[in-house]
């Protein structure tokens, strides 16, 4: 019999909702901590999601406050980067042992550990994207070849709790991978995702119009190369190593690949975060540039 875990999702946006649906459908005991309009929607309608064009409801408990003594096996923090420290400061008062931060991070984990206490943090990043329309979640999981859900210990050691977390993801058929260097992985990811978002902002439209904008595509290609070169110059490994192809590939070939990528339905789903979280993406760009220029 597969173990059943108590899971808290801190943040009820797209990413939090995706994992809440998957965990709940796999039989885990899932609670979601939400605020504002999303809280009201969840309280009145429940966690609705689309499954093969059918709208279904996931079995989750909706919370509007946290009990410090209510212990969960894993707490998943699925808020935006600029909201993480506020979330961790609140979670410091909760005794749950494993805090999984599924958030971009260009600056390492010392400050986050300082907020919640050493040994509790598990850096991670989702392998999914989607949108919420009229209270209904529409989502897509990325394949292992593109980007599985990533997580790892800060020191790179594969621990028993990482193995347990991997079993949680596998129980709900979410592709996942344990990283031996999450810090480098996240810096590499930011080096890539910021130009992908900036291309859409430059174009002023969506992924489909960006696919037709030769100037935007070339700016994305050149920014990808520049960012990855900056990591290499700083002695920061490019993780996974296959991403070095973006640093070495001719710009014209990258332009073609990006034009194909941006013209897909998958890109619409996976880049939807760029539309709704521009402030976060611009902050990540600013802090990545500070890292590159240090």
C-alpha cells in the first residue's frame, strides 16, 4: 500500500492548484492556504479543474489561517518570488519539518533558511504551467525531457526525505528529478526564463505574435547566450549541462527553434506566467543582472 501524506499547499494560484489536484487525486490528504478572491472562489466553488474538457472538483481542505501546531509531512510554498519571505516568516511559526519552496531564486538559500530555521528548506521548482479561468484550472505538466519537477537538498545530498518526496510525485504521475545542485539549476533556469518572458513583453502581444516577430526572436536568442555566458564566467555550472547548447548554438538556429516553440499550444500554457507575473519576472531580471555583474 502506498503511503498517504499530509500536504499543505501555501498559495492557491496556478502552480499550487496544479499540485493540489494531482496530490489529492493520488489519495493524499491535501489542504490549501489561500487569501483574497481566490479564497472566496475556493470556499464557494471548491478546487475546480479541467480534465479532458470535463470540469471536476478536487477533494481538498481550504484554509484561511494556519494553526502553528497543525503538522504536515510536506508544505509546498507556491507563491511568487517577491512573496516568499513573507510566506516563510509565517511558516516559521508552524512546526512542519519540510518546507518545499517551488519558486525561482537567483540568490541562494541562506536568507530563506534564516527565516524558517536550518534544515527545513527543500528548494524545488515546478514542471507545469497553466491558467485559471472563471475559477477553473487548465494545466499542463511538462515531460521529463523538457523539464520535470526539480528538487534537492541545499548541500546536494540525496536524503530519505527527498526519496519520500519523490514517491509523492510518482504517486500522482508527476515527472520529477532530484538535483545535486539546485542553486546552479535555478540560476540556469532564470538565465533562460527571463529572456523568454522579455521576448513577449518586447513584442507586446502573446507567444503566437512573438513567434512571428523576428526582432523579438533575435533579442531572445542573444539574451539567452549572454546570460549563460555570464554564468560560465562566474564559475556557476550550467545545470543541466545540455543547456550549454543555447550558449553555443548559432543565433539563426536558435531563432528558428524559438519560432517553432512560441507557436505551440504548449508555449501558450507554459509561458502564461509571463503574462500574469510581469513584476516578478522584472525583479528576477534585475537580481540576475546584479549576480552577473558582481
